[in-house]
C-alpha cells in the first residue's frame, strides 16, 4: 500500500466525498493514524488512548489542539 500526503485544501474535498484518511500529519514530526489505516481494533484502541489515532478530522483536530499543534496535511492511500 502506498500513501500520499495531501494539503488540507485538497483533502477537505476528499473527506467530503467519504474517503477515509490513512493518517493526519500534525506539525512536522508527528503523524496520527486515521480509519483508513485498517489496523486491528485492539491496537487502534491503544493508539487512541495515547493520542495517536483519530476516527475523524474533527477528533484529530481536538487532539492536535491539545498538544499545541495543528494538522498540516492528510495522508490518503494512493488511488
């Protein structure tokens, strides 16, 4: 599986079309996984408690804000 980083403006349209993000780029050095990663539910539950997984852009934004960071892009599985 290959992924590509998409800037927020282009990503919004893809999210509105129902495409699931693989991950959220938070700042320069941190990536938070999203539902498109398709990892197991037990592992994702663990990541969520650590602030390293979010089900939606809104949830990812809340986690990033709590860290004093912003989402700079969204990773999607390459089409």
